[in-house]
C-alpha cells in the first residue's frame, strides 16, 4: 500500500484537545517531526482537519 510523509509545522500549544489527539494519532506531537504513514482515507481525513499544523511532503 502507498505511504505518505507528513511533517508537523504548527505547535499544539493553545489548540483544542481534539486537535492534539489527532496529532498524537498521526504519530506527531513535536515540531518538525516527520513520520511516514499509510495513505488511507482515515489519515487523509485527519490531515484535512489540521491543515494549519501538518504538511504532506514529498
């Protein structure tokens, strides 16, 4: 299955608890951390909820 790399570009400080939990679910939590996850609709939906905090990198 295809994978995508996502990078955290925004801080979780002063963000709602639900956004912090989404970051943790993606394997992020600290600034500039990069993780490689499987490209599923669930992951794409999580990324869509945090466009100000995560970026898809090539």
